[in-house]
């Protein structure tokens, strides 16, 4: 590893105890030990890193905060992890352009806070927003509860700066909402999970910050009553900024064993609905909503102040970590179906007898189906269950992943279930951009 130590402005980690934490992310997948971990701080360092990797035949695995849930940043054999945490942080807000330019090494929390400080709003809000890196959210095209109204990260990205296989940093796109000079390479990099290059920063667009919030708990006595609510709400022109839910098993687990705030959550199943339209806290809005919801609205509870609102969201944000702590070997999927097919999805899941519990983003059909007993299930049977789950989603016009991506965890299923033409097209793009296969080898395709 002497050759890595000669790279300027770069910290190099090689000790087994230093490398161990880099073998994992927040998925169930463990990678190989990396050859080394490097923390570059300059363009000169990156240039040299690419040169060395190409000469030695090593792969480079980009890593943000390691909160990914698809095994995207875990090392495959013969790779060096490029940890971006030491990359210089820059943040430039333009209140005229309504844009923010930020380094990949900034945390998403810092990006959202910088926008908020200027009275503006950057909507992407994966539930890991307090811990993930901005670069990681760009590379995974992260979405979160707000996606049902505001879309995912890619809907906000105008321009991207990335290290490409020639060792240089290139700027793709411009910081303007109108730009139309052929296919967008900036957008190609968003959601590319590190297989085309390493994202060093991006310019994203912002909105004036919403000022009114209506947050509601919608408990259901019979949980299937919740399944038609998304269709009814959206078809009537109401656009919640978040619509999350817990099925009866997840809700009961949270109530019995979860954080303090979860102990008194009501219902057999529970949805959390939020609106951020101007005037949504006024009586006429609530009256119209109650009428639309019909009998299920009887148990509606309002979060009346910021403290209650935070308590509700805190439970939602902690759900993933809570289940992981209780069932460390669980497999968590993030399948997606169109919201008009949510009921069909749950009926299909019942027919297939897949032993799963589900919570997640009911408002956009992105559901976290968790196989809690995965660790105790025969591996072949488990694979059969997962393939059945994915095929069910595809048959309903949905997909394998709504937000976490493919990484290593879903690569086999992705390759087996995708249109071969599209896989070959992606491989062709990979060959064109990264002919030596340096960036994140063995992932996605
Ligand atoms: C509790 C919890 C809740 C979560 N909730 C959500 C959610 O609601 N929505 C959602 O979308 N995700 C969610 N996630 C998953 C994860 O947090 C997001 O995917 C996040 O965007 C990953 O960011 P990261 O910095 O941790 O990336 P990492 O885990 O470090 O990397 C993720 C992938 O991006 C690549 N990558 C990272 N940085 C770069 C870069 N600069 N250039 C190129 N490639 C790069 C890596 O190689 C890897 O393939 C959740 C995770 C946890 C633990």
C-alpha cells in the first residue's frame, strides 16, 4: 500500500481494525475487507488515485456516510474505499437563483439547514437525513416521506460535479431550471450508485419554505381500511407532503418495545398524514379532509404543536433502526407499486404467504416489507420468497426498489428480472464512461 501513501493530501487507512467498519453499510450485506481506505482532500489526490487504481487494477468504492441499505458502498474483492468525509466542504446559497451548491461531503442535515436559514426548502428527506451525506443521497437518488408530493433527489438536481475515469473533475449541467442541451449526464450520475464516477458536489434547486403544517395521526380499527385512502386523497386533488403507515405487526412491536413516544400510538394500524399547503391549518381545509376520509376520520388526531409533530416523526424515523435492533438478521426490502395498486399488493402478499411485516411510504406505494425471520429461514426458501415478492411488484407495474437502489443486495434479482436490453444498455454506458471498470465494480450491473 506504499503506493497509496505517496498520493498527496490523502489519509490512508490500512489497519484491520480501521478497515473493519467499512465492510458494512446499513443493509444485511457484508463486503470483503478493502485493500485500504483513502480519504482524499484535493483534485490532485483524486487524479493520482485514479491513475494508481488503473495501473494496479484496483476498483474504487465511493462511500458517503455508509447509511445505504443496498450494500452499495461495501467493498468487493480488490477494491479501495474512497471515503469522502474529508473532502473540503463548501456551500453556496443563491436566493436569486433559488439554488444551493454543496459538496458531496456535506451532510444532508447541513444542506437542508443551509436552505432553511435562507427561508428556503430542499425537499428530499430520507429518514436517515440526520446522518447521511449529501453525496450519498445524490448517488442513490434518495427519497423519503416528502417524495409523494415533491419527488426524489433527482427532481431537484440541476448540475453535478464528478470525478470521472480520466482522473479529472467534470461539471455536468448548469445551475438553472432551464437547460436543454441534449441528454443530461448530470441526471445520469444521479442514482448511479457510484458506478460511473465519484460525485463531488451538486447544485440543487430550492423552494420558498412552507410555513403551515397539518400533521395528523390516522388510526384504523381494521387496517385494510387504510389501503384505499391514498387513491381517494390523490384522486380528489389533495396532495399530502407525507403519507406514512405502520401495519398492525410493526405498530404493535413499536408500542411494546419501541421508543417512549411510540407507547401510546393508537389503532390496529396507523397512518401519519402531513400537509404543508398554505392554509392547511385552517378549519375549512380540515373539514374538507374529514369529509373526504369518511368514517375512518373518526379517530383522527391532530399534532397541535411542533413538539407533538416532532414526536410523531421521531417514531417514524426510528422504526428502521428499532426493527434492526430487535431482528438483526432481518431482510428489509423497499419495493414499490403504483399507489392505485397498493390493495392488490397486500392481497398478493397474503396469497403468497410470505411471512413479512410492512411499514413505509403509503402515499407513493414505496413499502418497506421486512422479512423478520430471514436469519432463521433456509437460504433457498428465503431467496424464493424474495423473488416472489419482486415478481408480485413487477406484475403490478412496480419495481424492486423505490428508494434504496440496487447495490450488491439486489444485484442478482435486478439482473434476473430486468429487460436484458436495458441491462446491456447500462453496461454499454458503463464501458463508455469507465472502460477499465474502476468505479464500484460488481455493483448494480
Ligand atoms: C434509518 C435509515 C433510514 C433510511 N431512510 C431512507 C429513506 O427514507 N429514503 C431513502 O432513499 N433512503 C433511506 N435510507 C438509505 C440511505 O440512508 C440513503 O440511501 C442515503 O442516501 C445514503 O447516503 P450515504 O451517504 O450514507 O451513502 P453510502 O451508504 O455511503 O453510499 C450509498 C451508495 O452511494 C454511493 N456513493 C456514496 N457517495 C458517493 C459519491 N460521492 N459519489 C458516487 N457514489 C457515491 C456508494 O458507493 C453506494 O453505492 C435509510 C437508511 C437508514 C439507515
